[in-house]
C-alpha cells in the first residue's frame, strides 16, 4: 500500500510558518513591539535601524500584516488649517484631501483639539427646514435641487473602509434664507400640463407656444413649471379651432370634400381630431 505524502505547496507552507526557508526567521513578540514603535515614528527607515537584521521588504510586509501605519505629527499650522476647514462646513473627505491625511486621522485629531460635529452657526438641518415649511423631506429636497440650492452634508464620523458594516449616517444642512427664497419662487408656479387644462388647450399646443415665446424648457426628467405671466404671454392672440361639421353646414358641402379642399390648399389638419388650425383656413375654404 502506497504511503500518502504531502504536496510541495503544503510542505513549503509548513516550513514558512516554522521560519526555516532560505534563512527566514519567525517574528517574535519583542520584534513586533519594536516594529510598531519604530515604524509609527519614522517608517521603514526607523524600523530598519531598530531591526538591522530584517530587510526593508520584510519590515514593510510585517507592518502591513500588523496594520501599523506611520503617524505624521500635527503642527500648529496643520491644527489652524484644520480649524478653518472645520468651521467652513467642509466635509471629512475635503478636509483630508486638503491636509493630505486619512479621514480617520483627521476626525481623531479634531476630537483631540476639541472640535465637535455640531451644526455650524446660521445653518439648519434639512429635516428641521422641512418641518418649518410644512413640506416632507423628499419634497423639500426635490424643490431645493430644482432651484439649485446647496444642500451640504454635515460633518460626521467617517464610515469604516473595510468589513461588512454599514456606512455612517450623515445628515444634511441648508441655509434658511435660500430655502425661503426657493419656496417663494415655487409658490407662483404650476406644471405645464396643469396650466394647459386651466386655459382649455391641449398640452402640446401650450408646449409649442411656450417654446415660441422663448420660455426655456427644463432638463430631462424634470417637470416644466411655468408662471401665470408666461402662460398668458404664450396664449396671447391664440384663436381656438372650430369643428369641421358646422363649417360644412355653413358652406354647403360634405366633410370629405371640405377636407380634400383644405389639403389642396396646403392647410394642416389636427393629428388627433378633425379640427382646423385657425380661422384663416375657414376663409380660404369658403373662397374656394
């Protein structure tokens, strides 16, 4: 009966753990302590001075396995810049990018110097603004985004970058005067379809006439809100069309002959009903 032997990879892995491959030596607890202290103070160079029998690559890999990072000392200038950015309503990501540090390091330093994540002076939470104005949070957010009002996230604790933990919850804040201005502008507006039903015309008619008078159309997937003044300016001089049947009775012809004559005179008919484009077409049909 053949004796089962271990594979080459299993044997090498076992020897690596024992620290006898190519002269490698296993790391001891004393070396790990010295590595953590020296690496955090000065990086690989300081750790190599404390552990001269270890290579730079070995020190770097061991520091990664122990999750040891080099700590960059904070100067008075860095603390002053941190206070300025913190009071200027910048986010953790923006502050970390400006200081060239990690998010967790910035947040820890802010707690050490006494900076809190409270709401800055003059701002209010989005939820508080929604209760004050009588809107829901979703409605107020959509209204402010349509009015190009800035909605900034508050400074909160950074979420973990690893693991399956959920991301940290971040509230949002707004400037009260901007909210009041956006709501005041929204009160006098109505949807284009609602305005078309109010004036008694199809939606595409009001759509074309608004574009003709120079009213800008919003971007894609946004409701077209118009004011009463814009609707009146678009509908100025508009003459509603008449039904074909009464005109045929007045002229004394049938509807097919009447429509054929209109087509011969290059008049456009409605796509959805037998209506004419205006009163000028009626005069041309009578003259014919």
